[in-house]
C-alpha cells in the first residue's frame, strides 16, 4: 500500500488506526500495473516527493478546450460497441484514462498562464508607441478571455454554488465559497453516545465507525417475518396505473432523465458528472441508452454500476454529533439515469401511494 514516497511522515497513531481499519474490514491491496508512482515534484534529495495518482474526476472547465470532443470520440470508439453493463463500464474507464492523460495540465498551471498573458498585455500597453502591437494585444485578449472562462467554470464547480451563473467574472466569490465550504466540512470534535467529546483523529474515527456500524446494522428478518408484516397491506394502484408502470421503457425516457439532472452535481465512484453525458450525448447516448433499457427490462443486472460513495451533509450550523449529518449516496450517472427513469414513471402514481403528511417525501428534494 505504498502510495507516497518522501515528505513528512504520518503520525504513528494515524498509521496504527489505518492498519487496524484494514484488518477489521479484511481489506486487501488489489495491486497495480506500471510505475509505482505517477507524480513527482521534481525536487532533489529529501525534498523529493512522489505519489501514486488519485482517482479520475472529470473537470467541467475542460469542456472549454478546443479538442476535447476529438479526445472523447477517439477514446469512446477505440473499445468498440458496448452491449453489456460490464462493457459500458470498461469504455467509461478507458475514456477516463485517456482524458486524464490529455488533461494532465494542473489548475495551478492555468492560473500561471493567465498571469503571464495579463503581464504581456500590460507590457504592450506601456509602450510609447502602439504601432504594430494592437494585433498582438487583440490576440492575447482572446486567449485571456478563454482562460478566464475556464478558470471561472472550475472555481464555480469547486464552490458547488448553483444559484450564481458562471460568466460574470465571479472568480473571487467562487474561491471564497470553496474555501468556506472546505472549512465548514472539516470535523474538529464530536460527541459520542456517552456524552463525551473527542477531538483526536483516532477517537474521531472510532466515534464515526461506531455510529455507522450501529446505524446500518440489520436485524436480519426472516422471510416469514416479512410475510407477516405484509399481511393486510392491499394495493393502492388502479389497473390503469399498473398498466402505465408496466409498459416498456423508451429511449426518450432515458434521455429525459439525463438532461433533467444538474450538470455538475456531485459525481459517483467513476468520476463522471452528468454534464459529460449531456455534452457528448450524440456520441455516447445510443450505447448508454441501450444498456439502460436492457437493465430496466430485466435482461441484465445493474451490479456493475451499483457502486456508491457515501457522504454526509451537515444539517445544522454548529456540528456536535453525527446525528447532525444527513447521509446521502453519490451514485454513478448511469445508475442515476435508470433510477430517475423509474422515479419519473412512478411520479404520476405517488399521490395514490404516499400521504401528503409523510414528510420524508418532499417534491424537489
């Protein structure tokens, strides 16, 4: 599990806690192919730091790049047609690898390029004579505008703020929002079930582990228990509703599901946002739709896409205990397409199934 070389060492207590977690959950290192480390800070001696690359995450600001469509089309076509969930997932992984290699330029490099062009323009304006330089200024101005748009889209996505649109040079605002969000999301102390506060990393990890181990524990009811609990529960659906829910799903329903999603909402384990599929739907839509329809018609299982990241959303201003969090699942976009298609179909029947005073079901949430 060597994923980093060089730099400062982790504390012994943190490493012991990590090893204990690996042992408790019977985790194993799946190994890798290629070089041990994929990133190097290019410094000498003890200052040299090497790391293994992080998981793929599609950055929406890359959509401003001129040749991204060529990269996606080439990567998508290289693996041939996909008819199974496993094949579609493999194509996504291949496309992610190609996009990672193509977009190796870090955001910091983009920021430096903006600064360099701004300085070049300033130097040109400071010349005593503008003879022959206005063409250069206009050319640099166009480049600067494109880079500034990319920067703003990146910062907007990082700030997770949807109510203010990109395009109005709100970079400072987005940067402050992102920094505030990061600070708000940090956990400095927690109250355990015994009313004791803990602030060390080791104890915080233990409190979180204990809480969710209890929360997600099942009483493992028997089939008989489930059958007994279902006695007396009749159907609330009319024959018309049942017929509507039972009819075959269409490609248009899949397309509606993806285009109804927030473009840059949090991604799932595969690193793709909805905006990737929305932007390249003409390229990837047919295969994605066919796979989704086969799953919805029970021809295939959804297992390959049924992998989810769990995260917690803070419900109150000042965090005290884990009860102040609301757990949410960050599913892959392909999985959400299928679930949203089901939800859209079911939506017309909800008034007959769910009482208006059932507060857990709030439209639009």
